[in-house]
């Protein structure tokens, strides 16, 4: 890589488009991921996350548009891409009947790593993953979270510059999920760029920047803080043992753009928090509905997603 | 059954144990759910959620303990239990090559809904699920959120008083998910008791009562707000500072900090005493050449609570042993 390229985006996609019979899976997608970022592709099932990942990994060719990853063109030089990145798909190819060590050796051989380099790097990665004592365990006998961490270790063994992770935490328990993210953060110190997709909207908060995907398009793209700042309105939480009645009284009240009934109260998006808090108190007291103190909260990425999609319809 | 005749407690579980050989999948769990309550089982895969639910549905016999569902004992009256419950799983078992109305008719037959009322029940299910005008659509062509509401309609055709939902909205878009949960809250208001199992923290927020399950045990039980009020070990702080890496390394060595972790563009710290930490940390960071931008206490998420309880040794249970 030349010096001029060093500050170039680690991933750049322009007008990427992929159709499958009856559906445009990815629809004119633009992305720019900077070196050393953890960038999230966030959206529900069917939003186009996996198709985008596969095109960026050079395993699926786009119908239109172009993309470069680690400086290599995914259409003209897919082999160049594959040698400098790592792609961990939802069904990452671990050999269930091989041990942890044997799986690592397999991937190291695939990328032509020497024995010494492999040993040093594997030891460090396994330690970071909290798996040092499981080297001789058969991969098929690991828990879901441990398998994911082994997959990540194998994906990192050849020092890729860009790591593409397709829904690595789906179905993983919360403790392993947290460990997994700590490993990702530790990679940032080595200036690895990470593009990660997830259907968990709460996971978006962990990314340095993210693109919110829906129906093949990027709806919003920015840092989580910036996205929240852009959301108009505040979230008010009204705790009540009679949440349903609160919801009925307030859902169509003045200044309320959305009302969601949750387990122990109601979440409302409002235009002007102090004014609406006073108004809600009056309305609920008039209706003799008991409630606890009304508090304001930061909007979640889910609130943002819902507000944005609703604004478009 | 009228409201007066229906017992207030619709699910009651006492000291339930299920062993498979040497493995204890469910380890002495107890809880009860009242009529019209939405109760969530939150826990990782393999925690014992599915086993517990299969016992509650009368599909699996408990090793020991008692389970009463809709007033019937699952060990002796499993058939009666099954007539009073509905079940919907994440892999909605719908026939993709049948039309919407045909799927409903099929499940109506399966649940022995009398023929003279089946049309009326199918119509009601279509209205509830918001599928009017789509009765003759092929099920396979429906979007995820629609399929999910159809599956719910199928599970309710025989008017069960208790509904079991197994990760009902995994992967569904947030708008469909909110619509789905509105329906569930309507059902609960009409007196149906809902038991949900999930490993999605945000799905758990919709429940009135939550049991956090880990390794076959209930490690915490309460409303989402109650569970979030406190971390056992102290308080959670958000620190925005620059640069993050050196800040993390320094804070890991700070005696007031029990745990430090990167979270997006900031750090999350678990501390024993929030006030003391907030007073001392800015100077501590400055001494380590880190500029702090923001420092505040934040409410823990359900995930924070879960991770703390799941990673700590099972002290609460051990302490009970003589």
C-alpha cells in the first residue's frame, strides 16, 4: 500500500445494487468506512446486510455500482480483497470435529502463515478471547459464544486490515456478546478496521459510526450520538401500574408523536419535554390514573428507526 | 369462563427441577404469573428457558416440583393443560404454500375448534392480525411482521387462557415488533396470561415481570424497572474522554473502579460509590494526561444487570445452603 492510500477509506461503496428475483436486496448503497473504525450495518432481517457484506467480501458480484475494500476493487480484484481482509459469515466454517488448535492451524495454513508466527499470534488471540485453556477441546463441544470467539480468532490469524463480520452476535448469550465486543475494541489499537452487521438495534450504540439499513437502503449514517442529536423530540417515560390507561389517554395527546406500551409504563416521543410533563400530569390526574414521576430519557436507536420510517410514510 | 370464576393465579411453579441424566437443565425454579400478566423468561441459549416452557406446556414431565397451569397439574392433567394454552415459536410453523385463510382453517382443525364457529374465529383472527384483504395471499409471500401476526392468530384460534411465545420477534423490523407487542398488550388486557421466552434484552422491556434465567436458575425476578434500579456491586458511570485507550488502561488500575469497558465512543465504569468516583475521576484522568469531556451516572440496562448476575458466582443460591 502506498503512502497516498494510507488515509483512503478502508471500505468505500458507491451505488451498490443487487437484485434477486422479485426483490432489490441492496438498492444504490453508498458507504465510506474510515481506517480504525468500528462501523455498524444495522437493520432488521431482510434489510440487505448480508448481501452487502458478501459483495464487499468479493464473494458476490454487484449488478451495479463499485466498491473498494482495503484499496482493492471487489469486482476487478476479488482475490486481492480476499487476501487482505477477513470475512466471517453467519455460518463461519469451523470444523466441528477438529480441536480449537487444529481449526486455527487450518486457517493459518490457508493464508500461508509460518509456524512461529502462527503460534505467537494464536497464543495472543486465544488469551484475549479467554480461551487459552481450551486449545485441545473439540470445536463442536464449545458453547455458542465460544464458537464465535474461535471463529473470530481464525478470522484474525493472518492479520487482516479489514474485518467484515456478518451478524456475529446473533443468538449469542449476553456475557459472550460483551466479551466479543471487548475483543473488537482491542483490535482497534492495532488499527484494524471493522465492519459489523447486526439486527440488534441496541448493539448500534457500541459502534463508532453506523448506517441504519432498511429495505436495501441506507436511511441514516452517522455516530450514535450525532444520530440521537438529530432526532426531533424527547422520550418521556411514564411509569404506571395502569400503563394501558396511560397509553389510551396520552397516545393522541397534543405534542405526542409516538406512544409505546412497555412492561411497566409508557414511552412517549414528545416535542417539548417540560411543557408535556406538566400537561400529562394534569391529564392523568383528571382521569384519576396513578403514575410515578415522569422522566426524560435519551432516545434509543430503535426510537430513531421508528421515527424515521414513520416520517417517510 | 367468566372473570369471577377464573383463578387470579394462572401459572404457579414451585421448586421445579428437570434433570437429563447428570445434567440439571432446570434447577429449583419457583414463580407465579397472574391472569393478564406478561411474564418474560430472559436468558442465554441453553439457560433452561425452553425446557421450562416445555414442562409448562405439558410436553415434558418434571423430575420434581409442582407446576399448575390454568388450575391443572401438568404432571397428572397434561391433556387439560394443553387445551388451555396457545404456543407460538420463533419459527412460526405456518405452511408457506397455503393461503392465509387456509393456514387458519388448518390450525382451527388441529385445535378442534367446533365447525359451527370456525368461520367466525377465522374472521376475528384476520381482523386482529390486520390481514383483512389478504385472506387469499400465499403465506410464503408475506413479510416477516405479517407472518408473525398470522402465526399469533393461529395460536389463538381456540381461545387459550395462557399464551406461550418463544422469541416471537427475533429479527423482525422495529415497527412490526411494536405492532405485535400492542396486540400482546391487548390480549393481556382481555385476561390472557402471556409467558415469553427471549434472549433479546429489548423484547424483555415489554414484559410486566421478568425472570432472569442462567444455568437453570432464576437469578433475579421483578419488573424491568425494578431490575434496572440497581447493580448489586454499585453504580454505572459513563465517561466520555480522549484518548480512550490510555484512559481504559489507567482506570482499570483505579481502586474505585470495579470494571471498565469500552462502549462505543465512551467508557462504561462500574464503581462502588458513584458520588465519590464522580468527584475523583476527572483529576485522576488529568494525572494520566486524559481529557475528560463528560462524566455521569447512567441507569444500568437490562444487559448490564444480566451480565453482572450471570458472571458473578452464584452467591445467592450458595448462601442458602446450610
